[in-house]
C-alpha cells in the first residue's frame, strides 16, 4: 500500500529572531521580521519525504494556512521534496486570531478531500507553542494519534511509533489512517538544494479559503495581554560551598 | 593615428601579460563573468527574452568625458520569478554556512572537512553558472554575486568554489566545444569532479607568454604530450580536471615556427599528473594551494579549449570574467564583521560610557557603512550591466570593483578588529582570521597595482584613438592657433578648476541628489581634462614604467567616478521606489560623493602640476637612492660627526 501523506507547515517568526512585544501588548512585532518554516514542521516534512523515498508514501502534500507569504513556506516544503502544496489563504489580520482548532478543522477536511492516510504535523509551533493541532485533528477525523514521535516505522497497515515520554521511550502501534506529530529527534531535516528549489518552481500550489472547506474562523479565545518574560536578576558569587549552602537555606531554596 | 594606436596596443598587451600572471598567483578568486560571456552561451536566464540593448563601455568613455546617463538608472535585471527564486536560494545557503561551517576550525586545521565540501556540492554550489542543460543552475552575474555574498563568509570556501567555477571550468563554458561541455560540465556541476586553473609557473610570474610548460603533438595528430610545472594552483591537490596552459609550436605563414599558448582540458587520470604538498598560507588556509607537475601527460587532441595557439585569449577572458563578484563578497564579509564589532562597541563600557558613544568609534562605523554601500552599488551595477547588455564590455569596471572592494575589505576588517582592541587581536574572536583571509584579495586575480595600470591604460588606449588629433594639436600650438583658441577657453576654465557643467546629470536622478550629481559632473569634467593633460604630456610614453604614478592617479579617479555613479544611481532608485530607510542611502551617497570629489580634486591637481610639483620626482629619487644602496640610506639618528 502506498500512502498519501498530508503535512502541515506553519510560517512562524524565525527561531533566531529576538522577539519584541508590540506596543499595544496584544501580540508580537511581525513586520519586517524574518520568518521561516516552524522547525517541528520541517521535521514533519522531512519524515514524509523519507517515507516517499522508501516508497512507503506515494505522494506528499504540504499544507499551510496563512497570508500570501505562507506560499514561501510551502515552496520550501516543495524544495525539500513534497510533491504539491495547498495554500489556505488567511489574511494577516485574521491570522493573529487563528486557533489550533481552526487549523485542525482545515486539516481534517483536507485529509478527507485528499483521501490522505497519514497526517504529519510538528508537535507544536514555536510561536504560540499550543501543541494541540495534531490531537484535535485526530479527534475530528476519529483517527488514532501518535504524538511526539521520535521514530516512525511502517509495518503492515500499521505504524510503529516511538515516543519520547517522561523517563524514557514508549513504543506504540497505530492503525492507519492516523495522525502523527513530530518531535525534535525524529530526524534531521535536509537543506533544500538549489537545483531542487528550481525544480520546485514547477510544482503546483492549490489556493483555497477556509470557507471553501466549510471552516468557520470564529474565535474561541481572546488575547488579553502579551508581556515580555521577566528579566532575570543578576546572580551573586559566593566564597565557598558552606556560604552557598547557607545562602540557599536563607532564601528558602533548600 | 597609427602611432598612437600602436603604442597603446603595446601597452595593453604588456599590461595584460603582467596581469595574467599576477592573477594566477594563488589562483583563487571569487568571481565570474565576462564580456565574452555573451558568445559563450551562458546567458543568464534571469533576463527577459527581448533583445538586450547594446551599450558602449561606460568607464572607458569617461576617459573621453562621455557619460552614458542610462547608467544612472540602477539596473533591475531579474524578473519577478528569478527574483523570488534567488531569495529562496539564499535561505538554505545562509543556514548551511551558519550551521555547518566552522571557519575557525577550517583555518586552524588548514582543511575544509570532507562533509562540508559534500554539503556545498549537494546544495548545488559547484554548478552555479553552468547552464541548466548541463546540470548547473544557469545563474547570471547578479545572482552569482548575491550568492557570493554568503559563500564568502568563509574565505577558504569562497576560494575553493571560485577556483572550481570562476576559473577552473570557466574556459569550457566560454570557449569549449559542444562535446567538451556535454562530457565535462555535468559532473563538474554536481561536484563529482572538482576543477582547477593552471597558468602560473615558477619562472613565469609577470609574463604569461613566457610559460615553459610545453605541449607537443604526436605525429598522427591525435595526442598532445604535456610537460611542465605549475605553482599556486588552488584546488591543485585534488582537482580531477585542470585547465592547463602550455606552449605549442605554430608554423607561421612565412614558414617560421613560433611559440604560442594553447589551453587544454587535462584530466588527472590521464596519468603523469602529480601534486606537491599544500602551501602553508597567511589566510584562506583551508583552501588547497599546491604545485602541480605534468610529466609526459597524454592529452587527446579534442581537449584543446578554443583554437591551438589561442590560449592567451582564453586565459584573459576567463580572468576578466571573474572579478566583479569580489565587490559583493567583500560587502558580505564586512556586513557580518561590522555586526560583531557593533555588538562589542555597544556593550563594552570605558569611562562609564559604551564605546559607541565615542566619536572616533562612531566614525569607523559610519565610514565603513559608506564604503560597503559603494562596494555593493558598484558590484551590482556591474553585474546588472553584464546581465542586461548585449556583448557587454565590462573588463575595466570589473577590475575597478576588484581594486575598490579588496582594499575596503582589508582596511575595514582591520578597523573592526581595532574596535575590539586586544580582544580583536586574539584567536578567541574571528576578526584576525577575517583580516588574514582578506589579505589575499589585494594579490590574486591581478594585483591591485597591475589592475590600476590595466584600468588606466585601457581607458587611455580607448581615449587615445579619439583624442589623437586633439593631442597632436595641443602638443603643437603654434601650428594650430585657431584650435588652440577654442580649446583654450575650455582649458582656461579648467586651469581655474571651474569646468563648464553641461551634462545635466541631475536631470536623471532624484532631486534630493542634485548636489551629488553636480559633484559627479564636476569630477567627470576634471577627469577628462586630466586625461587630455596626461596624453598631451607623455604621448606614447605614458605606458613607460616611470610614468605609472600618473596612470594610477587616473585609475583612482576613474574608480571614484564609477563608485559615485553607482551610489547615486542606486540611492536615487531606492528613494524613488520607496525602499525602507532610503533617506539613509541618500545621506551615504552624498557623503561618498563629497569625499570622492576631494580625492579627485587633489589627483587632478597633481596631474596638472606635473611630476616636478606633485612630488613624483622626489619619490622616484628617494626610491632610487634606497634601491641603489640596497637598503635604508640615512645615517642612524645617533650618528655624530663632531664632539
């Protein structure tokens, strides 16, 4: 059996950028800030492409929800080896209010439409850290889920997934179709090569709106305030271990 | 006519000869693309399919006081698709260089790790300008320059890549046969094979025509046998394919036999090719530089590049094609190094203030930014002309970009180090490494001395043709009273440093740049006057080694003129299309023009004054005394002649 794999890839502020809170305290500054694909989604794409290279998957479809620039993210996925893309257009303004539930509904609908047997997404996006899309997509589709995958192997009609859990590794089997979320150590994503970037230009990206999929973007959450993390106070130097122990006791740490 | 022409041709040949050799010293350079490109079929796909306009050579015409105002429209050669594609390509290369390249380790171990080279190959960086039908990326000059900004962040990698494709395999693209291209380019594009360029020899430094390596043709005419030694060969230790220049005998029409240079494609596995140990160098230490020995190497006749006896031209075309990208490379390096220096300047406190509060530190960053701006502007203007012109003649422009940016990279990486003080001098920080790596830029691809002569004499040769009559009359005023009267008014104004400004350059720029346009126009006029003065003073003797200071002055003026044109044209475009912070660009462009015009003013004055008043004669005298003495002449300061 050859799978069609649907992979979610989100456009986020680049991991190396220093995040600044907007003056209105309702979000962070995104204008003129470098964006790239969510690193966990890159791992998801890489895994899907490897499945295709092992001839386990027949087609890899990259999906991104977002403004026009989300197409750049899809292009990266295509250059890494995805076969085609789907861009679900969401204006920048609405993007701020986009919730994991919305994305899950979109992905679930697309999985049905595309007759995908496997959905892979990053375990979380590095901007809002929700860690909810995979779980809710599985629920909406009523498919089994294998989250935080650090190893993925296909057996007959099933996936054997190793998950990183507190205190060790857990290996589970899920029946296909299924939803998988990728953890950091699942693989090391490749660099998109220049010849592949050129070839990716010829790959297709379908455009659609959430409404085309019957998904309503009504908000369930309201952002009340976004603030910078508290600045860390400077440490002190102590003379010796005894003083250290005393200080720690005095401050109630031990 | 015959007279002027002949002399000037001789100069150029002499200079080119010297140029060729210097440039192969350490044979390694970032770069690409030449006027000959057009013939070579390596057209950048970047440009539209409509025929490109033809243009006269911009800088050469400046020597005549002719200014092509089209150049004031900064080039936009990439269509939307190529533009987006380029920006997509930049991302993984930047990431690769940041994440996978350990420059300090490469420097320390004097070797680029195999897995790093493999990474560069798999990214596609070994076939940047190889046409797509041969497995390359088919990039134009503009795109190549942009990528060079990133790959040059490690000097060893930049030189390895450049030795491979800017010179090593370039001959095949420029002058190779269809069969040669089909056979070699695909494996070179993937990096399965690495290329090198072999011209310089132990006894042939300044005179490429004097190479000793010899190729002899077998009696059946099917095989050449090559014997000889080459030095300073980048990638020489492991290159699988080499472009080798060797002497061949050619029977002349009158039956005499003459030695000519011929270019060959030599595969290492032809047998008889051996490499010496890698040279231990000041900088670009991870780039492999070796001697290569050819001992009875059999080369099939079909591996001649171009024509038998036509190798000198092939070498020239390859080298001329490369230099322009050094501008973007230098800018790429300096932008990175400046960022680190700023980090230090803003966090390090002395006298209870950050270093960045002090005017002497501020000045460094301001001047550095302006210099980077000029470098970039010149590099991409030149790349734009190469990409957007039919049969472009940019050899002089490319040489100017090389001279200007190599000196900027050296000076400003040194100033960044200075901001750090003692820390900058240690190997704990990357500044000393970047400084050492930058030093080669002034030497290879033609030393800056040779290139200044090339710039000056190419321009003078171009002007000499048209100014022949003028110069003749200027040198013989009594026989040409009418002419001297008319020309006299113009020259009188010039002698008062008040040339007539009638080029209307400001009409082609944003009004905010009017001041800059007038300064540029003033400099163009003064330069024209300086060219006439030099030609009238020296005539054919201008190419004599004793007159190099004057030629170099003209070259420096021409470089400043080109740089002013580039910054004004770019700033005007940025401001007109509303690029973010374009007012900053305007400021830098105007400041650059002010400073450059001061340099031009002084240089033209020195030329006008002549060697007796400018100090050139004294320089020559002091130098001769020192040289004849074999060292310092003056007595020791403690010397006493009385008690």
